[in-house]
C-alpha cells in the first residue's frame, strides 16, 4: 500500500524501489515539530519560500533522472550492442572540461593559494554547462558568470538574512526590502530574459523536420517533457527549472568534490595509487575518456565513496551551504530520505505512524555504525572496491544507493543527478591530479573539521589550500 504523499517536497518511495532501513536508525519527526524546525533554521530543506528560490518541478526532476541519465548511459549501451556513431556525451564533457581548466584553474607556476570549493564550483559548472543549457548558452558569460554565479551567491545569503531580520509573519516583505532576496528575484527575471529568445529557437527547431540532431541538452529535454504532458514551457518555467537544477547540481557536487580532495591530501599513499590508476587507464584509452574507461577507475571510485561515507555530506538542495552561514558547529545528527506519511501505517513489530508524520533517516549514524561497516571509524580507501570484488561488481560504486548506503537518498527519489555528479567529478579529478599537486597552507595541517548546523553537514569551504603545477620542481 502506498503510504507516502505523491508530489510533496518530502515525497514518496515508489513501489519496488529499494527501501531505507526501518530499524533503530529511523527517526520520527511529527509535522508540527518539523515545521517549527524549518522555520527556526531558515527554510532548511528547500530555500524557496520568502527568498525567491526556485521550486522543484516534477518535469525538472524527471528530465535529470530519465533524459540526462539515459544520455550518459547511451554510449556505454551502444558499445554493448555494437551500435556505431552513437552520441558520446562523456567525450563532449571531456572537451568542455579541458576548456574549463583553461578558464577557471590558476596557472599555479608556484605554490598558489586557492579556495578548492570555489575552483571546483567553476570547473563543474563549465564542464556541465553544455549538457544542461545547450551549446549557445554554455559559452555565454552573461549566463554563467553574470547570472548563475550571482544568483547562487545571493540564494545562499538570503535565508539567514530573512530569518534573522524578519518576524515569520512579515517575511513575505523580504522580497521588497532585503538586499539578497531582492537580488534572487532579480536573478530569476534576468534568467527569464536571457532564456526567452533561446527557447523560441528551440521551439522553431522542434517544428522543423530533420532539425533534431547532435547531443540533447537540458532545454531540449525539458521542452519535450512539457510537450508530452500537454503543457506549455514558458521562459518563466524554464528559468525556474534550470536554476533549481543548477543550484542542486553545481553547489552540492562542488562541496562533495572539495571534501574528497581534502581526504586525498591527507592520504598520500592512496593519492599515489589513484594517480597510477589514472595513468594506466589513460594510456589504455589513449586519453579519450568515455563512460567505460571512467568506470575502470575502480580505486578512485572506492576512495570517493569512502570519503562520502566517513565525512558525510547531507543530501539535499543547498541545505548545508545555506545553513552553515548561521553557525559553524551545532547538531551532530544528519538526515536524508525525507518522507511524509499520507495514511496511518502500522509496521509488523507494532510501531504505528499517524498520517502527517514526517520521517527521516540518520545518515551519518548509519555510515559510522560498526554493525553496518566493520571498523566504521577508519578510512579504508579500498573498502568498496573489496565489496565489489567479494559481492557484486555492479554494486557499491560511488553513485549507487542501497539499504546500507543512503547518502544519495533512496528509491525512486534518490538524487536524480548522482550519475552526472559521479562522471563529472571523475573527469575533474583526472585533470586535477594529473596536472597539479596540493598541500595545506601550514605544515602539519590536516583536513579541517566539517561544518554542522541543524541536520546539515559539509566540508569547511572557507579553508584555503596551496596548489602547484606538477613537475615544476624537477624541471628547476
């Protein structure tokens, strides 16, 4: 029986999908208390109400979950079925990645201070721009630099400003007076104006037979998805969907990448192993990366997953990135897989859950449970590589979800963009680790403490590191 509400921000688990563990890890949060917590912590889960943040639509979610993911897997499936001339999305992303490094990465001829989160955010945004926005929009600085980046900046700062400066009953006034909130609304309008003529072009191409060729992109997929539902995709809806996808994809992936890089810096033996693996696969594929060769980076994949397990990142739209502005240290409980019960439900053990109850699962506590992961407190770079060898080679990879791995969520509503994040982060690490070396600013310094607030946790993105192009020391 379906007990979760369809289409609610805290939404349903589709029948047949993997179920989160219903054991001592489950946490029950009544609706009234959850609403109070959301009000107290500044719109913790979805930064939309009162600050102008774009809401998540089913069309945007399904576009990423179905259309984008299908495109990522298309080339690998073509190889399996011996289909020639199939779209090679990873090859396109590799070209975009190279151009991104040329634009976004400092030359680092000597040890150069940089903020890894900011660099990774720019690299990730530029590498995925063409697949999300199409070729024309991806190359325009008025979109990425002057619209997307300022929008993200103000969206991060608006919620704490509204919560601290306005009584709950008066927060609807923030869009008229609060600086960051006004800039969020301005950014949405600016995005609509830029997208309007581009959307018109897509609609004209749609009406012309034989015009659909090349790779798909987010705008085309959204247009097709709205058309299939008999809905009109307007510039306002397109801006809403693209901005939400952008914030969710770029911010969270850059934060995860920053966290993984911190762990790499603290584990030189594993870093050497990763570099050797990259070098070997690079030689085998002659530097032309595709999904098959990326999948062969098994030790890197295991390291990334172990990093995300040990240093848990709260899955959710900007949750930690917004709430960390409030306070650097707070609750040590992080949750994921938020759901709302629609009808009363009784479990086999007698536990009864009334309608309206919100459920979440403690993510970090599961990740650090010795009953789930033996010696859970230890960082073992090959933990998941061994699990794939001993259990199932098609499971336990970075983007997978299961009963014992819910950092990406669970079931049908697990993070729809996790495969894009996985492949893009691997491409970024290939070039970062091949071309650059990293160290902390001070000798003896290690990974900074994670930043907590409420149910949110993530790496300290305010911590700078030093970077230098590899091989320079030997050449001097």
